[in-house]
């Protein structure tokens, strides 16, 4: 199995599960890659230390440097909390090691799970194409089905550990993984992936056009309300979503965006509307302003 990746120094995230173990084996076979194996121990499971030691042994077997961090998040930590802590560690490791990027083992099944998860959460069009690679965060296995990774790992005689939380129905992603995705035929998977790709292309076009409209600048914390009111409703929603995304880093649900657009167009001057836990939108006679919520 080949991975299209240019030579250079990378931090590879390895949990100890089959996906990242297979990824590490593929990458280690390429001498033009300088790798640092990074493992984040979330501290959610009592046996997570064994995962860490397994990854440490794998790195040693390949002759690669190994770094880890203990999160101590606790058994009640949410998926979002765990993900944020993990990526914070990976970004810090990349910076400290002087690496060009971070490589993760996300694969095709992860793409499909994320699409379904975001549809259920109501994140709208953006949720259909949220799991992608970037200049820094590289996901070379996105076109590879989970079954192919399992077959590769078995054929290579690789050893991995199973995360017991992956079977916990408390997590919505697990329900999707075990109860929804297995019902998809190959044609269903292909149709959803095709829709995701088309949506990603559409997102790039919309983002560029919306950016041209907004003339986004780091300090542009206001929008001209008169211009905004004159926009068609669907366009106004995209403009507001992109503006808030740039300035807050938050991906809002369609329901919340609808409420914000309605308030921005018809709200009383001087009123405020909550955006999330950190920001509010102030509605004035001539402008819309974004400001931090008081703590």
C-alpha cells in the first residue's frame, strides 16, 4: 500500500490501534521520511498506560524517537475535549521537533462516520467535507477503507491494541460506526464520498466569493448592516457563517445561524445575541459587531 507523501520530517500520531500501527509501518519503510512517533495518553481508560508502552516499543523497533504526553482527562471526558487536548499536544510536538507536519491515520471510514455525525448534529454543508488534509495536518489514508488497513496489518504480522472505549455506545460516533455504517452498501459509500468531494469544491468557491465580499481582515470585527440586510437570505447566512468562522474559529449549526441572520436583519438596534460561550453579536442601526462575552 503506497502513501503519496513528500520526503521530510513529520510527527506521526500513533494511538496503538490498528489504523495508526499500519500507518507507522508504511511510513517507516520510506527512508526519505524523518519521523517522530507521538502518543497522547488521554487518561480516560485505566489500561491506557499499556497502549503507551506498546507504541514506545513499536517506535524503538523502527529505530524512531518517541514522545508522549499524559492528559489525565478522566473517564467522563467528551470526544471533543479529548480531541482538543490531543491536537494541542501534536501541534506542540511539531513545533518543538521542527517538523514540517503532523500525520494522522484517519481513513475512509472515518470520513463517512464524520459526515453522518455532522449531518445528525445539523452542521449543514460544511459538515459534509470537514475531514480533510491541510498544509500542516496530513491525512494520507482518507481514500483507504478500514478493511484494507486491517488486511494490511494482518498480512504484515503487525500487533496492535484495541481501545475498549470504541465499543462504548455513550459516544455517538461509536453508534454510527457499529450500527449505521455497516448497513451501507458499497454504492452508498461511494455516493456519500462523492457528495463530500463535490461539497468540498463548492465550499472553496463559496469561501472565496464570500471573502471577496467581506474583504476579510484580522481586525474587521464589524459588518455593514445595511448591505447585509439587502443580501438574499441564503447568501446572508453564508456571509455570516464565514465571518464568524474567521473571527471565532467556531463552526455553528444551521439552526443557530438562522437565528443569528434573523436577528441581524430584524433585531432592535442596541440588542445583543449570543453566538457561543465566548462571543455575542451586537446589532446596531448601521453595523453588526462581534464582541467577547463578559466573564
